[in-house]
C-alpha cells in the first residue's frame, strides 16, 4: 500500500542539482525510495560518470518504476543553464519539482584576504546558478492552470541566518538565497507555485573538503568531538516538504544536529 506522500509524488518529474554527492545524492535516493512506482528524476552535476553510477544504483534498488536521467550541468555557467530544458528529452520536460541544491564554499579567509576566484565561484554557483535554474524552470510551472503550479525547494544554510568569521562570502550567498526565496514566494502568491527553503546546520559531506581545498585532515577536524547530520537526514526533510498536500507550504525549515544551537553554538565532546 502506498503512503500518502508516495501518492502525492507519483507521476512527477523532479530535478535535483548537485546530485553527484552529499545532500543531492541522498535526495535522489530518498525520492526514488519514497515513490518507486511512477517517478522521473533528472539528476544534474558536473560529474556525469558519477551521476550515471547513481542512476544505475537507483534502478537496481527500486526497479524501473523510477526513470533516472543523468545530465551534466555546471550551474555556475549561465550558457549551460539556458540550454538545460530544451536539451531534455520530451518525456522529461514537464518538470514539477526543482531542488536547487548545488552549492559550495571555498576557503576561510577574512577581508581583505579573500581570493577573487573563491568569491566569484561561490556567488556564481550558490546565487546566480540557483536563480538561473529557477528562471529556466519557472516558465514550465507558469503554463499550468490557476496561475501555475510547481515546487521550488532551495537549500540554504544556517550561515544565511547567522554569519560567522571566515565565512563572509559563503554566508552572504546563503543570505541572498533566503532573500530571493522570500521575494519569489510573494511574487507567486496568486499561483499554486510553492517556494520552500531548507536550512541545514552542520552536515558531514564533501563540503568541508572543498572548503579546505582538498585537505581532508582539516575537513575532518570540523566534525571532531560531535555527531553532525548526515546527507540522508536533510534528504528526508526535502522529500517531506515536497510531499505535503498542495495547499501546504513548508516555507522555512532549520535543521540542527542535537549538539548544535546556532552557527557558532556547538557542544563538542573532548
């Protein structure tokens, strides 16, 4: 017997950006496991080989009731985003849900020592990439009756609410996502388009490895003495908000591990 959430998701086409690892990868699996009978997943990332492996794993686990389309896409490149929809196979173009998950952080430098290239890639990916993806998908949503329908789920961060030293640029990008989402929700209030934001606290992914330019020892030190959230924890929240009844908008969600109470408020076991 299908659950209520499975029934609501059945027949939908879902785009997940940044799906090759971390929260994006887990989100793809969680959608597939929740609605395994009739679902289309479009998984995007820069690493196409990894996406193809994920697609194979999903089919092996849940069967062919979930159709998975891996698409190589770098959201920081506007020309790639502009061609995204038109390059999809026709059967995958009727998109219902966009999960804007692609994002990164580079470095812990403070002004005036923030590298220009780090600044540019964070804004191009986290902010411009997210906005461009939203604008690429919105026309599909707006063509539907009653002013349009569809879900936009933006993955923010506690950093967008509580800036911290060494995170000036990353925090600014996540604050921008928050403002954009709130504006978009008000702009689409006369439609059935839902704009929802999930703000994770500390989650252990490749995120910190990227932040420290591949230095895994420094990345591991971030999580020393505590138990961070896993990508699966956030994926469950994303699928939960997408699976609410159409009139229910989970506009704002903040998710912490139990040892965390804020961006800089954590208890570590020595």
